[in-house]
C-alpha cells in the first residue's frame, strides 16, 4: 500500500469544510487504519498506515476545528484488540 496522495487528503479536508459551512452536525471524526490483516480480495494491495501519519493528519483536521480520535494498529495491538478469537463482533 501507499500513503494517500496529497490531493486526496485535500479533497477530504475540503469536503469536511463544506460540511462545516453547511452546518451539518458532525460530532467528531474517528480516524483509523487497518487493525489486523484484511480479508478483502485487495488485501495484497493494502497495508496499515503508520500511527504517526494518522496523528499528523488528525492534527490537520483538528487545526480546522474538528474533534478527532485516532486508532492505530499499534494502539489496537497494545490493548489486545487485535486478537478477535475471544471477542464478539457487532455490526449495526
């Protein structure tokens, strides 16, 4: 995998600015990458983003006035969430 291109990041920032301009009530942004190996067909083409990269992008979002929570693979692994063998999965 590759890091997102600068123009893709700017497009996201512009989209979020549009939401703010339109007064869409967004409570916050949860920014996360892969926590464990992907089971998608494209799995060979994706890889986790570095935690410091996620934090840097979160900083750009925070500078624009958004509340941001970041979840990185390192954080998930450190707290034992990567082992799903004993966890229930709930999807809404």
